[in-house]
C-alpha cells in the first residue's frame, strides 16, 4: 500500500501557517529564505496534526499495513514522528523475554525525555513464560502501558508440561489486569496444563474490577479465575468465548447469563452444553447473533434433534457453528427459520436427500450467506451442477468449505457461473475440487486466487501468539 500525499492549495496552506504562533527571532523561520526552504503546502504537510489525519486512513491490522508505516517512518523526521506513535498503538507480539525487555526499556527511556510511548499502546499481546518468572517484567510493562484496551495474555506453551497455579500467580495476574482501567477486550489463555489446585486461591478484594468494562472475553483454561471473572462481568459484554479446557460448569454459565443483557456472541467449546441449558440461554439472550457450540464428546441423535430447533429460533442469528451430526430434517429446520444466516459450520449425515436439502438451504439464505462449512460424518457429498448453481446464486459468498467427493465431473457452465457471480470467493481446497482443470478457472482465475491466498498466509506470519 502506498501513501498518497494529497495536494494542498497554496492559499489555504499560507492561511494555516499565518495562524501559527510567531516564531522566535533566532528561529529558522525568521531567517532569510534559502533554496532549501519548503513551500507553504509542504510545510502544512509537515504539521503533526495534518500527518495524523493522513495516517488515520491507514489501518494497522496486517503485515502489509505495518510495512507501509515502516517505510513511511524512513521518509522524513516529520513522517517518523507521525508513524511512530501509530506503530506503538499496536506493537508486535511480545512473545519472548528479550522482546519484552526491549519494549520495557524503550517505553521507560521515552518517558524520561518526553511523553512515554507506552501511553500510546492500545493493543498488547504478551506471553508469561514457563515458571512464571517474567511476571514481574510483565507487571512493569503493564504499568508503562496503562492505556491498553485490547489485551492478550498467554501463559506457557502446550509443550511446557504442568504449570501450577498459586495465590502468588493470581496476585501477579491481578496486578497486571488492574493496570488497565479502560480494558475492553481480553483474551486469557493458559496453554501449559494446570494440575489440580492445592488449597484455596486468595483473590485480592478488587480482583473482579478489571472485567467490569469488558466488551469481549475469551478464555482458554483460566476456570480457576472464574470467581473473579464472573463477579466482574456485566451488561457491557457482547462476546463471551469459553474455549476448550475451560472447565466451567454449565449451571455457572447459565447463572452468569442473567447479567449479560448485551451479549451477541456466545462460543462454548468445553464439555457438553446440555439442551436444557441451551434453552435457558436462548430465552435469556434473544439478541444472540453468533452461536458456536463445539462438543468435544459425542452427542446422540436425540440431543441434535432437540438442540437445532432451539438455536434456529434465534431471529437475529447470523453465525451458527454446531458440530453434532445433523440430518436432512435439521437442515430443513434451518432453511425455514427466520435467521439471517451469514455463516454456517455444520456436520451432516450424508444420505440420499442431503444434497437436495442443502441446495434449498443455500437458496433460502442466499441474500445473507457469506461462508458455508459442511463436514461429513461418514462419506463426502457428491457435488452436482444444481448444488454448484445454488452456491453461484449467493452473491456475497466468500468461503466454501464443504467435504466434496472429487470424482464428479461438473459442467463448465455451472463452474463459470460460480466464478463470475461470486467475486469475493477465496481459494479453498473445497473450491479447488469444484473448479480444478476447468479452462475458465485455469486461464482467468487461478493466478489471482492463488496470489490472494498466499497474501493471506503471509499476513498471518506476525501472529506469533496465535501459532
């Protein structure tokens, strides 16, 4: 991405400069003009406020965005000052102690000569290493970056073995979390396994406060912190993600739901969320738009038959992820629901009717659908021209992730319709099964789609903590 410097009218630039404070007599502005003097337009473009407005139009979400800012920082002193602050708002993941020491040193030194750069940090992703012996360092970093609103805190790695939780580690975590009074988004993940906690953990009296303003919360493990978490969460929360390994009792989750009046996203990936609990959650949280129920134990047909109609009754449901094996009857329930589904991720039992019913579901939700993920319990789905035509009729379709049988020959007409009518499609293995070796795909689409896929993979290269 290149920075486009907008032209500035010389008259307007001169008026802006006239409104600035009169410089001291010995300043460069009071000296006689030289060949190196900037024009009024160039001088306006060097003003910090002007540059800040320009750079606000460039997001800092991907690697290419960061590269743009790094290149801009080398352009001039003025550009360096403007880009540096924005880069500090979203620093790279602090995955190692070395990175954390450098970050802490940089923020501390900057604070000695000017405003601390740590005050500009809005998003922080950091790791506690095995043994927790960098807790004090992370506490220091938290104290230097109190403006953080988006925090990811990972503790250990899956290869670290057991990592016990003690009252001392709880106290350190509370110190870290309490350093961010405006925290809105929090991801707590403990990937070193937690042995059974010995005795009772001592929580500071204000341990619940860091959770009171949260709008989104993701937990992996950390059920031993649930006492403080549940006490702090409230009406601000919009997203709750209870990940695999987070051993929270279903009754505790249902009890908490009474306070979560603004919740729109609920992901539960630990244990089995029983149908009676699903019913209560749907009743208390009618505004749910995103529901992800991933059972890591087998569920029977009776569970699936009862659960799907309850979930389908959510009138605002946009995203549904459910990994219990459903049949044609449940697909029909979703087809006839009022839910404006945008993404579906389902596991199906393949029978003689599934392909036809799936076509009808895709057609019924064609105005809203963006992503379709269908895994199969036993055998893959045999694609047909009718099924591909149904996919082609979804104008905003972005991802196809369906277990297809790759032995079926499809017509060029259906494939052409899919490629031409779905301009937002991303290249996936499922899409390749449908289009590979088709002349239109090979000649006009393959190179572009492969390039976009490779760029997406590269963008994820900086996501260290997510690996």
